[in-house]
C-alpha cells in the first residue's frame, strides 16, 4: 500500500449496544426462517463492503480499526447460580476477542426481581465520542436502535465523522399470544449519514443467495453442541436437590419449550438445556428435567436433557 492509498484509508469504528445485538441475534435464531445467529466476523465483513459502497472507495481501503461491545451482565455469584452462564459468558468473550472487539461490561441492576441495564448507553456514547476525537474515525458504525444516541450522532457530525446505523425492525407473536415488536428510533435514523435497514437488506438479498449475506449468519451447530450466543435468564437459580423426572415435549418456540406434566404443563427457557441445542428439539421428544420455581413462584423445568427423539405431532 503506497502513501496515497494510506491517506485515502477509511478508518471505521464499530460500537455495539450489546443487549440490542443479542436481541436481534435471538430473533434470527428463533423466529426468522434462517434459524441462525448473527456472526460477528460476517457482520464486520459486511460493514466494510457497505462503507466502501457508501464512500465510493475500494473495499481494501475500508478498515475496521476499532470495535467495542457494551452490555450489562450478571455478576459472578448470580451467573454461577444460573447453570452454565459463566461458561456462555466466557465463550462469547472468546468470540469477541478473536474478532478484535473490546468489551465493556457493567453489572445488571436488580429491582423487585427484575434485572435491567443502567448507564450502558451513556458509557457507549462517551467512549465513541472520545475515541472519535483521538483516533480520527472517518465512519462510525452503531449497532443500536435507541433515540438516546441522537446527541452522540450530532456531536460526531460536528467532528465530520460520518455515522452508519445498522438497524432491525421486526415483529412476532410469542407463546402467550402477545405481539412483540422492535422498532428503531426515527429521530436516530434522520440524524445519521448512512441509515441501513438490515431487516430489509437481509430478506431481499438472502433470496439471491449472496455470499456476503449468507456469511452474516453463524453456521448451524451440530446436534448436542452448545449455543454460541445467549441472553440473561429470567428465572431463579436451579434446585440442585430436586430429583430428575421424565416426560415429553409438547411444543418449542421463541426460546421456550413446554413439557407435558399434568395437571399444569411446565415450560423451560433455552438456557436451561444441557448438552442439546434448542433448535434440535421438537414435539414428542422425551426429556429429563428437574422441577423448580421462578420468581413468580410458578413451577418450571430446569436442567433439561434430551433422552430420546420423538415424532412431530405427539
């Protein structure tokens, strides 16, 4: 690369709202027909190509020089009480580290049993602005949807830094018949230089079987492998003193499964699975499980193991 090419290099900084990213990844894994999670490496490749297109410059001259991931997560004590959560956290950290992504975590806050993030968006905004001044990014890519990032975008605009937002809008119906939807702030989209509706890009270009779009997804893991990306569990810790029981699965959807267990059927979260991928389960499968209670004192299943494959419709 000669001196002229170096001067034309487009320096890209990528900033992830981690909770939003995993929410999107879960959607593609459990709701979308693709049934796969979003790949960090594939997303970075896509970003370079998209910036090259927007900036009318060679792909080779578009380089991600910095990437940062922000998210709240359970502390060590809480994670150790939630099955393999510590393992999942470490596994995802390894993935981010292998792609050169710097992680930033804050402990989740808990109020009346409900966990939530506090201060992550402010931290992301401060880091993004400070690093833009220091490292002179030409383009910042935000994987985010919240209107709270509008002040950040306006500040970046004053620096002459172009901002690209990767956003997803989607909706689905959960197992309880409730309509769930995700929408990106219109105010945020109006402020950025390059708004990109990823749900439209993916659906339109998947039909053309484009390699760069296919590479956005993690290849489906082999049966009995561990999921690569997870979100925080919603229930309480496992009851390790309870005995294992056996029954059959009635249905699986949206990251939850339902087990036949009169008089009231039990449900389980995909984080409660042991040595099996959620997408490999189906109606009629025989499973082994423990029974415990969630924060609402409802009976639920945990430590769920697949014993024998069944048949659809059972």
